[in-house]
């Protein structure tokens, strides 16, 4: 009861500013901004050849607009190749090329008129860590890394729920995000309607100079479901920390820049699935010409792991050519060495384009 | 939990000794400082040496905007790649676009090169609303200065007379300078520029910008474009290439090898874009000296 009283107290304290625009209206501004990203892929793998050849890696269709004077809405619809179901082949069904599935990656509403805090409700990607909330077209590499895939699955951790985010009073950027989400992700939970997953994230950023920033974040996820009827008690806990340096000189900043980003995540599950494993990802991106950059990444999954858990090393190099901010051609080579599978070597070429009103990417 | 909520409730309590004004560019910051005087603390997000088209949405900018009492932006699509995200992240509803405490300067000037129809991204980084670099014309800065004065009076009426007097002083100084700069028009100067940054300055001083080094806005110069450009420059008897100092001067130097005697002027287009340019008057004087001489 006490939290509810305090939330009411909190809301009454904020000055809700929902005044009508007093300046000129720009015609078609009531239409949502519509943007579309398409990722075309050519891939050649040594072991898992299912995705080899030319393919449409995905399409992301984004709509965003103010709802009214109080709320803003964002909807991201993803179109991705369907994952092959083995039982179809067993049943002798004839395949007619790859099918595609359409699903809402995000569909949420957030407040715009409350001073100091943003409340969000709907389906959204969790802010846990540095890269889970980044859509595929904006990921630093062509694919999500082995650590992200192990922790959150192919599509990342996005679910339906609510969140609140606000600044901590300080002399630098320090933001807390708290989320309460439906436990819908098979890599994290045994799905249940009787419990809620909670995520908390603290994100800090310091300007070390006009050219250099340091970002440090810590994240936690907690989920517990008590035993009922014949169902076991389930629990999942995740902790994560990320550290990112970004450098872009104030002069000639269009010609050179660099990023060094490292993220650690540890996951522990108890109940129907028992697992305990941690992974670290670190990459460097260096822009050496206005339109060219190179990247290198190493990942290790298997830190403090339980006995039967997967362990793997993945190394990736990438060369990117960016004709404009709306198109990019990226060539990537991966080597993945795992204790469970044969070593994988894969080369991929991606053409990533953006049309329409594409919103700015977060820093 | 209770402590956390109390903490959140405290963050809306903001006590500043002075009004906090954030501008997107140093040109707007310089103008705001003239009008506001000592009653206001003015900071710019973009540095004078940075291209305001391509700023990144740094969380530290979000932090600055979260405390702002007034945001002054250029508008006309100049900051579209980063400012909306910063405003959204600031959780400061007072400064959202359309609110009284967000002044969009382009709303108060008549924009050149507006192309509201028949445009696509195949034409480069075009601004359908018009050219956003109007602060480089002294006469336009008077219009924006008047808008800033009016807005400061709305926010802080007790200092109305200070803002009005400061604006009048600024306006009179510009008009006095304009008399000294008047003769530039008679020179019929012809230049080639890297980007259409100085269109308003050129129009104000009767300078003809024969062509631009970029084949399209934001697209680097190609060899074929440069060959055509050299031919045109010779034909039009152009004597100067103007390169804004956040662009690469390599292509200008290549042209200089083809047209001996041509002068390359690398100029700041923003306050603090060069060591000797500390305010708008310095900037106008610098541009007059380098381009109008």
C-alpha cells in the first residue's frame, strides 16, 4: 500500500505541462514519422549452412509520434525469416523457400509531460545492459554476439510491462531505469502468469573531455515464482556491467572516431532449467576515413559456469563502408570455438539501408 | 523503496540562481548573451569547430537540457539528427518543441533555398524547410535577437527593461557596422564554396556563389564534378574558394593546382570556430575581412 501512496504523492508533485502549442503548425506533422530498415545478407558458413547464400536478414518498420499532449508512442514491427521447424520436415511437408514472420518488436507509450521522470508501458526491449535494447539494424556487428544470444536469445529480451526512468541528482549524467515485465523469454524464464520479472539499471556518463566520454552501467534482473500445484519454484537472476569509451575529435570528427566497449553478463537459473554461466564481450571500432571503419571483437562465454554449461570463444572482424548515414555495407568474419559443437567459421556481407524518417540513434 | 521515491520527488526541485539558457550553436549562444546580459547563464551544445548537422546525442547534453529554463535551437532540420532524442531524454517538458520555452529561431526568419516539394534523399542532405545558416547574415541576427528578447521577457518579466535595452544596443551596433560593410556590395565578388553555409551572408553582401564543391549537400566532391567546376571557375573568373573550417580543404587545394593564383580562404562559420572569434561581431568582421576583401 505504501508504494502506491508514494507514487500518488510523487505524481502530484510533478508539474504536468500539457499546454497547447503556441506557435505555427507545420501541416502534416500529425502523421507518425515512419522509417524502415532493411538488411540484406550474403553468408557462407563452414558448419551451420542453413542461412547460407543470399537472404533478407530482416526488415524493421518504425512508427513514432506524439499521442497527445501527455504521451508519445513508438511501434517497431519486425519482419524476419522464420526459424525452420524440424517436425515439418519429419511430417514430409514440402518446403517452398523461406517464410517470414511478422511480429511487434516494440509497441509502447511513454509520458512526455511529467517533469523529471518518464513512465513507459507496453511491449519494449529491456534496458538491461548496453546492447539488449539496440535493434538489429543498429547492432555494432551483423549478428548479435554469442553472449547476447546465450543470455537473451535471438530476438533479445523484450516483453510487456511498465518502466520508470529518472536522473539521480548529481553533477554528471546518472540515470536509473526500473522495469516490471512479464516473464516471456525462454532463455530466461519458464513462462508464467503468476510472477513478474524486475529489471534495474544504472547508467552513468562522464565527459572526460570534449572528445572523449566514459559510460559505465550496471544492471540487474530478478525473477522468482513460488511453487504451485505440480509446478516447481522458478528463479532467474542476472547481473551485468558495461564500460564504454567513445572518442570523436571535435575538429575533423567526421573523419575519425573510436569506440571501445566491454560488457559482462552473468545468468543463473534454478527450477525446471538449472544453469549458471557468465560471458564477456569486448570490441573496438575505429573510423579511419569519413566513410570507412574497422571493428574487432572477442567474446568468451563460460565465466564461473556450472559443470555442464556451454563454453565458447568467438572472434570477429568487420570492415564497414558507409556511403551515407542511410546506408552501410559491412563485411564480417567470425570464428566460434565451442566445447559443444564443431568450430564454426563464417563470412558475411550485409547491405543495411534506412529509408523514411529514421530517428537518431542513442549515443 | 520509500527512500527511492522520495529521491525521485526531489529531482523536480531545481534551484538555480540564474536562468539557464541552452542553445544548440555558439552563434545563438553569442546572440543570447548579448540580449540576456548578466541575468542569464548561456551555454551552447555544439562547439564552434563542430558541424552542427552531425552532433551525436550525448547523454551529457541530455543532462544539460534537463536543467534548462529555455532552449534556443536553429530549426529548419539542422539539428534533426540529434536534438529530438536529447529533448526526449531530458524529461524536461517545458522545452519540448512547440512549448514557450523552446524557441526555434528559423520560425522568425524568411529562409532561403526552401524546397517543400519534389525532394528525396537522392539529392543529398537537403533541408526542405530551407537553408538553416541564417545566423551568418547580420540582418537576420537582428530578427532572431528580437525573438530572443521577446521570449526572455515572457519568462522573466522583471528584467524586461534590461533585455529590451540590450537588444536595442545590439541592433544599433549591427546597423552601425552595416554602414561600414555597405561597400562590399559594389565589389561584385565571385566565389566558390564547399557547402551552402554562407548563402545568407553572400546575399546580404551581394557576393555571387558561382558553385559549391559538394555535388550535392553532404556528398563529397567527385572527380567529374571538380573537372566541371574548374572549367566554370575559369569561365566566370572566380578568384576565391571558401571552405568552412569543419570541411576538408583537400579538394580546394587540388583546384588551386589547376588554377594558379586562386585563393583558398578557410573560414570559421561559428563563434569560437577560430581563436580570434569570440562573439558574433568578431565572426562577421572575420568573414568580411576574408571574403569581402
